[in-house]
């Protein structure tokens, strides 16, 4: 079997067009949706992700401001910045790019973001809403994965989804969201740690396999059930001196080998990554609409 490739760039482009229409409608009412992004330190991957988010915002007409902060910033300094963004009327959505330097407590920063401006959906209040089936903001990557499957017509009801990776920003929220839904439309969920001693045994049972562990090509063809739908969330930079930039980007799945087994698969790059950005835009516009209704 050669898997159908689920093209995140095409699906994300459709979503960005829809968001652009929403933004135009808000602007016609005199409202300019705005996103503030905070990135601390000079990690090249974080800088690239934030630059991509900024470009995408500009393209759909969302006002953006990027706060590039030196890694020596104190926790209080960062909290002060977030407090000021919480108060700023021009800013409807706030995202703090993770990871943060080790001297800063990630929890304290995430909890400081005003929940109704939490475009990333990482605040415990928003995670709580998600967990009781009353979501306000779904974190952008899980939202992107679910939207991608929906738009591709992948039926989840009665299926078994296995999620490898238990992170707060991908694995846990996808599992949480799927556990809330009507079982007619949502899958049974198993969540594994990447070091699970029986990992292959479990992944082989997956009709839908979602992998988010950050280990290059750790999922091999032998670990995948024939006909499975495979969603690769990993973005790993691997040294490759034959390329001008000196590295290539690969996912957590051995794409070529798994493509021979799966029925559908997302590529890296060009799969989940563009969806994350598109769903951040969607969350920002939702935040703007909700704040206007409250005002
Ligand atoms: N780091 C990796 N993924 C994400 C994301 O979706 N949002 C933020 N803020 N940081 C990240």
C-alpha cells in the first residue's frame, strides 16, 4: 500500500482564507484583531516558528507585535511584560513561545496570561474547560491535528487512536479532546510514553496513530498497522552537510517506510506544522470576537 499524503499546507491555506474573511468582517466593524508573541532567547527553531506565525498573521490582516526578549530576563521581568499585554486593548491574543530558559518557571508564565487572551490554550483554566467538554481555546497543534482529520474525512467513531507522547501541548490535549466527544464520532484513546516497554505492540493496534515525541524517525514500518492513518507531529533538525543550510527537517515517523504500510500520512515538513499556525490565527480571531462581545 502507498499512503495518501495529507497535505497540511493545502488545508492550512484554506483555513487561512477563512480567517482572512473573518478578519475583514471584524475590520469592517472597526475592530482590528491583534496577537502579541513573546519569544525569550535566541533558539533558532523558536525564532523560526515565531517568524512564521508573524508572517501568517500579517497575511490574514491580524495586527502582530513580537517581543524578542534576551534570555537573561528575570521571571518578574517577563511577568511584567505579560501583565502589560493582558491590559493592552490592541492585543486580543497572547502567546509565549516555549520552551523558556531553565531559570523561568513555565507554569508561572502560562498562568499569568489572561485566560480570555490565551491564544495557545495552555492556561490551566482553558485546559480545564477542554477536559470537561466546554472548550474555549484548544491548543493550536491538537486543534490542527483534529481539524486536518475532519477536513480529510477521516472517520474516528469506533476507531482506536494511539497517541505517542504525553506532553501538555500535544499528547494530553488531543487525548482530552477526543475523550469528551460522542463515541459515535470520536475514537477510543490510548496514550503512551515514548519509553513504553511495549510501544510497538500498542502502536500496531492504532487505526489512527499520532506521534509527538521529538525523536527523529522513531516510528518504523513494523510499528504501524496496515491501513492506519499516521499523523506525525515531530519537527526534528538533523545535520546534513550536503544541504546549504547544513540540516534537514524530519518527523518522528520514518516517512518512506511507513508510507508503504499506512493508508494516509502527514509529511514533515508540510503536515501538522502549517496547521498549528493556521489554528493559532483562528484562536486569535475567536479571542477578539469573544472580547468584543464581553465589552
Ligand atoms: N513550542 C512548541 N510548540 C508550541 C506552540 O504551539 N506554542 C508555543 N507557545 N510554544 C510552542
